[in-house]
C-alpha cells in the first residue's frame, strides 16, 4: 500500500469517528433535532426492566411497567428465553415529546410509534392515550428486544440480523403482539387479493416500497403460526440468524420459501375472495371525489366536510416528499386552496395527520388544524379563501392534541388532549382563550364531535360496561361515548358487542350517530338511531373504510347538509368518497346476528388455539402487582456503546519508507443519549506519528455543544540523490494540535445558529535518513523546519436546510450556510463563507442551482502569497466544496506539456477568494419505482447534466473580470502588467451511483473551456451537492 493510500485510509477512519459523535447540528448542513423541553427523567426498577420516565407521566408509566412485565412473561414462553439483565424502557408522555428524544439518532416521523435499538437494547416509545394501543406498541417493541437478545448473546458469532428482511422482523413482532385476528391487516390482504397482487416472500424481500412490511409480514407470520404452531415462528427466527431466511424455511418448516408463498397466496384467496365478492366494489360506492380511480398507492386521508357540504378539507401527499392540507370542491374534487405547510411556513414543523383531522367553523370561512411546533401541538386556523393562517394557539398543560371539533355556536373548539400519557376531552374558548377539561381519568377519550345543539360531545372511548379494567389491564374495545358538556355526565353506546366502534359523527338533526365499526371483520360506516336504538349499515365495501391506522379518523358529515365524506382503502392507497344525505340512511342490521371470520388471517382453521391466541385472551397470566419504589434521578453515567474496530495498514517503499499504521475508537453515551464521548487513537509509523482526540457533546438542552481536543500528525516525504551517489530520504511532519468547542442553537428543525471558538497549533519537524552506495543508512534529526504557528478562531454561522435527499443528491427544497470566522495569531484575517443551494423538482427531474463564495479578507502581507495554504482558496481540489469539474490539479499535472516542460497552467485556480456557480439537471435513472424512471433498487443511479463556473482572485488582482478561453496564467512572464481576473468554466454530464447505501460515486465527463485538454474524465466519492 502506497503512503498516500494509507494516509487517505486513516483520514477516512478519523473522519468516520468525528461524524459518529457530532450532532447533526454541528455538520455543514443537516436538519436539527430540537430539544424544546428539558425533561426531568427519573428511573425505577422492575424485575426485568429499568423504567425511565418523567414525573408528569408517572401514573401511566407504572401501568405500562405492569404491561411490560406481562409481555415479558408471554414472550419468554414464546421464545423459550429469559433476559440475563434488565432492559431499559424509556417512556415519553406523547409523540411531540418523543420526537425530541436523543436516545435515537435522526428525525422521528409521526408514523414511528416506538423504537428498539441494539446498542443499549433500549425500548423508546411514547404513550398513546389509549391503554390498549400503548400495550400493543409495547408488546411489539419487546418482541424486538427478545430478537436482539438472541442475536447479541446466543452464539453471537454465528447469528446475524444483517440479511433478515424487514417484513420478517416486523411481521413477527406484529403477529406476536396482535395475533391472527386483525381487521386492519385483513383489509390489506383483501385489497391485494382483489387486484391479484399478493406478494411472494421473494417480492416482499426485494420490494419494500410496494409491499408494506408490517401488514404483509404480519399476514405471513400468522400463516406460519396458524399452520405450523406458534413455536415455529420463533424457531424460524432462530434458524434464520444462522442459515439465512430462505434456508430457515426448509430447516424449520420443511418447505421452501417459494412453496410457502404459493400456499399462503392460495389460502388467502380462498379466505377473502368469496366474502368480498358479495360486497360492493370501491368504485361503485358513492362518488369518488378525491383520488384517481384505480390509481395505486394514493394518500388522501382525514376528510373534514364543510358545514354546507360544498367543500372538503383533507390531507394528501401530491409528491414524494410533502404532505399538505388541501381544500377541494366536495362534488368535483377540484382543489381550491392549499396550505403550503413547512415548505413556506417557518412557524411549524409538520401537520398532524395520521391520528387527527381538522374542523370547520360554523360559517365555513375558517378551518382549524393541528401542527407540531416548538415541541408541542398547536391549534392553527386559516382563512379558507386566502390560505392565510389567522391564529396559532398552544394549549398550556396539554402536551399533545388529537382531533378538533368546532362548536355549532363558533365560540369553542373541543379536542382530545394528552397530558401525562392520558387522554381527556377539553374545550377551548376562542374568545376568552381559556380551556376547560371535561374528563380526568385513565380511559381513552378520542375523536370528539359536537351535537347540533352544542350540548353534547360524542367521542371514542373504552369506558362503560365491559370497558377497560385498570387492575387486570383487560381492555375494553372502543365504543361511542356521550358527555354532557355542562354537567360532565357520560354514558356509552355500543351497538355491537364485539369489534371496534369509533369516529362518531352526528346527523344534522342530532337524532343519529354515524360511526365506523368492524364487528364482522369489515370496516364500514354505520348509523345508530338514538331514538329507536336501532343500527343501520350505510356501506358494505369490499376493502374497508379506513385511514392509515385502525383508529385514524376517516369519516365526516356536513353539519347542515348531511353530506358524508369518508376515506376508503383500495389499490394500496386511500381515496375519499362522498355520499349525499339521502344515501346515508342505510339498511337495518341485527347486532351480532352472525359471526364472521373476515378478520382472521389465514389459515382460518389453525392447528390449535396456539400460544399467542391463548395469552392474548388471558390478561391475568404474567400480570404482577408491582410495588413501585421511590424513583431516582436518571444516571448521567457514560457507557461504552461500541469500539470502532481496530484498523491496521502498511506501506512499503515510497518517499517515507516502510510504515505500519492503525487506529481504534471508543464511543460512549449515557442511557438517554444526552451526553456523548468519543476517544480515538491513530498510530502512523513512529512515536512521533501517534495522534488522537477526545470529543464530548451535550445535547440535553436546546443549546447543544461539543468540545474537544485532538493531535494529528501528518508526514510527507521526498527522496533526493546526494553528490556521492547515495540517497537521502527526507520526512517532513506537521503536527496539528487543536482545542475548541461549538455551540448550536436551533430555531426549528430547518434552521439554526452556530457559535464556535478554538485554537490550533501547527508544529513542524524534519528528519532525514542518509543511504550510502552500500545501502548502509543513518538517521539525522534535522529538527524543526520553521517556527510553530498559532491560530485562534471564532465563528458565527446561520444554517438552514429544508431539503429532501433522493438517491444520490438532494431533490427538493434548499440549503444555505452563511458564516464569518475571524482568525488571529500567526495570521490575522477574516474568513467569509456564503453557500446557497436550491432544488426545484418537477417530477421526475430536479433542477439544482448553487452559488458559493469563500474568501479570506485582511490577510495583509500574505494576501498575494498563494503558496500560503492558510489563506489560499482553490477551484482545483476535487474534495473541496468549490471544485470546478474538469480542472482537477492531478488532471492538469498529467498533461504532457506540464510533465515535460513544467508549464502547468493553474494560476486561475488559486486565490485568497473564490466564487462558484453551478447548475444541474438531475434525472433519477435507476432506483425505487416511486422515484426512478427504471426500477432497479440494487444500484440507484442518477444521470446529471451540469455546468460549472468558478473564479479565484486576490485583493491585488484588478477588479476587471474578463472571460477568455485561453489558458494563460494569472502571472505569466510573457504578459506585461497584471492579468484580469478570468473565470474557468465547464459543462458536461455525469452519473452518480449509490453503492450499497455506503458511498456515492460520481463519474463525470466535462468539456473544459480554459484548458488545452478540452475533455476531461474524473471520479468523485461524495454525494451530489
């Protein structure tokens, strides 16, 4: 290995360590995870878990700890395994708090209900406000905890999770926590069977974009459990870690994956198609208002129809990256208003849409919706005619807000709020700006809606007869609750004795309540007559009336006209259907008249009841009456997360001789992820070449900071011939010793302010080894070649990043960084950076434009010394941000004239200041179907047409700017006087390839306009700008 390769290898090693420990906010670009609040985390222990929480959620967390111990008992019997040490459980009171966690790197979207990570084996999740849903999420995540426990401890050297597909991992967790009866997954399978798109195991593994791993994985694992017994599910996992998934099917079940796929598809068709064929196709139900008939994978959800029935507000994703709020004509579907959302509104981070819908004012002029902002939910209202946001309201002492309902008199908005992990009903008075809490208990209180007279709220709850028992943690299925707003008196309506009944909506006369029910395994709209106490079926759809989750709001009824709008699931996506009032009467049904197997995942007839089915029907086994000790403050102790594997390399020959080099790193963090410590060591030859560093970061508060010290030697060598025929090998070393820190204050997820302060010492050393003609050598310590240099620096930067990354480069949005850095000491100057990038997407292509300026001002005597690397800026270094493609120094040095006559025309590429402009047209050629022209996910590739133009200058250059295609240098002996500043330009095409998700490789072919070599080929190892 050559010396250059070894140095590059070690540089990448050190860089990887720095990237691993730096928060996203300390990077050049990157979006922010903002810690809006500081949580006072406490901890108590149970038999199997260390439970972390903050005081506001203690009651709900104590119940969740009992759930966890019960799930441990269930899963330990299923996996035939016990934990050797307690696992950490970290609970957040609601999803806005959860999204601020430092225990998980990166941003957490609304669709993430919990995370189980492998380093500390922590389960991190929010409480949901519904005990049944919290229990389900916890049971799901604890399956992952057992999976990791096996992978990390049971014959760990022979067990690998690397090749296990997501559907396999998540499908197992879903099955072991839900079982085989699930109307939501059954709906997905009916839809796939009706469009003849039931996937094979091979398709599931290869195409996760088209086949949702949770739902299809659940169905496959339910089939394995039902046919082969539940023990086969966990045995399959244990064997897959040793021999791979495909071979595990043969070893465990005695059947190939292809044969199992064929069996499952046939069993699913036999189970779902006969019943579905007797029901109404989706395209024959009402009027499809939002969504293209027959189109795949649409997202049109959370409908809210205006009081007069003329308009419908809904959430939709009209492109790959943005989910926005739209208002459309309720008859034609024509869009009349769009809320631009986070693309243009800096006041909120995201719309809340998976578990919430908005509400219209009684006059139909305003619409209220829920946003994520400043670490909590806010109620926003906007003018439907202008799209202007009129009010933003954060409700004190309510951490999360679900589902809004505007009162008939226009004075109040009711909502479901979460505080301390418990859901309750609240009413916010718009004029008085006051809040009244209507319920205060552990029962679920979700999806409120007003009666026409404004005296009653209907809502979704688990209270009432046969409701949730908090002693035994036996959960009542959701049913309809009614509460008198004035007195607070509640009662429940449960038309069906089984299944979920939710999303109530009053009829205009207040005598009926519409709702969604799945008592027969199909999710349909029903009407319950309050006077007659009779129930009527309004829809009988082949697939189902549903939102993204089983409990998502999906139904809305116009307060005055009675027009009904609801979202239906078909073709793998969601569209919105409308019914006029006269079609909403329905046909009377006799509750519980006949049982249905529509919600049971095949095989309908299993080999036996099964372990999973038995423990889901038995809430008492494994449930413990825990005595909760006094909690203690969560420890700040740092734990070793991982050791970056030691690396060793060797170089033989070359200007610095034979050397051995290597490095190792250690990464530490605390249990909550607030504090991180990294230590790395780098050896590169002799004792002089040992380097290393220590970095500490704290992300507990909104102001994040990182401090560190490092020492990095670099060696450069050359060999010369002596007068007597011998050789002298000269090795020059530069020792860079740094200490400093950086603080970052994020204003939102997309912009922040950075402050930096630090100092650097550059030391120098020269050694020589003299070889005579007989090969004998002696070392001469020449000592320092120059005096040390000292620099201090202070920096201030404003950074924004609202871009969306594609396959190899950003595809939409924009980025910018404006920075000023005074430097003082051996050189005194001010560095200025301005970098602005914009990405305009017109599916499927992206037009990208960039403007960049880097300049060092006030360098005094060093201004014209372009050999001084401390003040020099270049356009010819391919790994600097200001590179003009086609003008690489290495490429220029390879030109014949440069090599033979030492005429290397590179003057235009140097200066103390530089400016660069670039444009690109990016075409996604290969990759996922939803993003690329051709589907080929194994080697995502973008084709790019580009043009670059850059100019470098110093303060001594004339201010005149001249465009020329000549290759004249800035300072040429044949030219009298100064040469005007002249840009270099190029244009061409490139291909960017994402190699295994690890690196992005760009191969470009550039037409250069200021070189004798008019075409240049080059390769870059970096993502697109």
